[in-house]
């Protein structure tokens, strides 16, 4: 009963997020309520959901020795509240700190007008030309940084280039598609691709070679469909029109330094993770601390008022806390379903009904997982898949390292989330930063993302059939 009720609460919570503007309740409130209620239900019904024998023996032994707890009900309850939720909280906190660090660096660069280094070089105001420039930049930035960081950076750029909110929303929607497509073909471009890379399911060279074309098609096709509708020119923000409208708060040298260190710090994060194996947020915090020190030294002789606007302390007030809490609620809700087993059951259902013993089955399961990642976070879906299928070279190479299943899963999980704005980290970040509604994205962008998703999937299938001729 409670097992099913958790799914009902999850669905109702997603509906509340989707209908945010209709019900006049902020999505962060709905997400937090959904996450906390799902965990509360899970704890209440844990004994009926969790098989006591599946609890690690060392945990039950520890409770018996340290707390004199031998009752199965109490052991299961403590297992959920003291182990499972804290394990997920560690993962969630690392994502949130990464997000906050990236947002702070971007806001600091923005406060120094550092993005003028790029925006001053983009002279065109043509909607068509600007759309292609922004999307191609996003695609390759995402592969070098990651889709979450890139989406934050590109939203800041769009605010410098486009004044009209509806225009900016359309560009921001395409940034989500471009960021997810760019992240899918790079081992450091998306969390799920990184998971598969670290797990040994895919190698860096193979994923780049095999997925760059399908990922590019997943972006190019929506661009081709949308381009004819992009007529006329965009209006630049007033302060970017001329010096008479805006006095730069920093010198050109200061802007260049902060921009260079900021972008360099973001690029440093995946390298730091690769060599230290520490979570990405640690590298982000290191980059932020370096930039923090540089800006403190740079502005130490300025008056208090000017310095406060250009310091990390001042910039932190601009961080969208509601978006961070929204992210927390969503990730908590998904984590509850992962812990209780609903996501694993879904993966088993797919395997039992479709099967993955043939190439056709692999493609079918991959496409479905990709579309599901638009509803449920792609990280637990890929994690569940990694748990279900071992690296096995015997099944015609389908599950071997760099096998068909893992490569196609990397593409589908990376790009499928673009179908809904809440289906990817990039989408959630853009949704929070630009206050884009779920319904607007569904009407304007989702069909473009789905068309691109299937076009890229078809490209991969054709590509593989040619290679195996």
C-alpha cells in the first residue's frame, strides 16, 4: 500500500511542479513537500518494503552491539534513517554545493562584466544567426565543462545579448538541448556519462568517437526545424547599447583577469576530479576559493560600497536559493524511490518485457530509459542499469566495455532528459535562473527535443550498422 502511495505522491508532486503557474505555488515548495513526504512514507512502511535479510549484516550487528537493538522493525527503520537517507544526502549535497559554487563563480564574473569578453565579439542581432552561435558554443562548452555549468554560463550570456524575456526563454530552451547533447559525447560532460566512464562501461576515446555525430544530430535537427520561425532581430539590453547608458564597474584588465580565472577554474574542475578522484564539488570549491582571493586582493584599495558589489560576499546574495531548494526536493524525491525499489522494479519490468539479448532489445530499452529520464532523474536510472547489467563480454559484445548497450545508454540518458525541463540538471538550472514554466517549455521546446532525440538515436543505429557491415 505505502509502496504504491509513494509513487502516487511523486506523480502528484510532479504535477504540482508542472502546474506551478496555475496553482500559484512555487515549484520549490512542491518539490520539498514531495521529497519529504516520500521519505516519511518510506520510513513508516519500511518493514513491509525492505526485506530484513537484505540489510547488511554488519549494520544489524552494529545496532545490536552499540544500541542493543534486535527488533527487526527497529533495525529496518534505523537502516533507512541513519544509512540510506544519509548516503543519498551525501550525493545530493555534492550536487548542490557544485551548483552553488558554479553559480557563485558565474555571478562573480558577471558582476565584473567579464562576459563582455564574449558578448562584445558577438555583433549579430539576427535571431537566426544568434541561435546557431549560442547553440554551437553551448554544445562544445558542455563537452569541456559539463552540461550543468555550461547552462549556467550561457544563461548569463543570454542576459547580456537578449532583452526580451520570451525571446530569451526560447534561446534558453535550446541551450538545454544543446548542453545535454554536448554532454552526452564527452566522458566529463554529463554525470551519467562520467558514471559509466568511471565504472569501466565506456572508455573516453570510444564514447567521443561513437557519440559525437549522434549528439550533434540531436542538436542540429531541432535547430533546422526552429530556424525558419526565427525571423527578425533581437533587442540588446539597454546597458549594452553604449557607454552613455552604463558605466563599467571594473577596468578592462580586471574584467579579463576575472573572466580568465573564472572560466579557467570551471575547466579545471573535471581535471581535478580525474587526477584526485574527489567529487566534482571539491574542485569547484577550490576554483571558487582561488577566484575569491584574487578578487579580494584586486579590490582591497577600493571603498566599501564598490568593493561589496564585486566581492563573493556581495555576489552570494544574488544566488537563487529557491532553485537550490527546488533541486534538493526533486533529488530527495527520486532518492526515496530508488531506495524503496520502485526504480529498480521499473528497470526489471523493462528487461522482462522487452529483453536485452539482441541489438533490437538494447535499442528499445535504451530509447525507453532515455525518455524516462525526462521524468525521473537520469542518474538513478543509469545507476540501476549499471547494477542490473554487469560488464559481460559473452553476450555478443552488447554488454562488454564499450559495448552497444553502454554506448547507446550514454547517448539516451544524456539527451533524453531534454524532453522536459525538469528532466536534466541543465534544465532544472535554466528553469530556476530564468523562471521558465514547465508548461511553456512543454509547448515550445519539448517536441523539438524529442525530434532531435530520435534523430540522434537513428543516427547511432545507422552508424553501428555501417561499422558492422
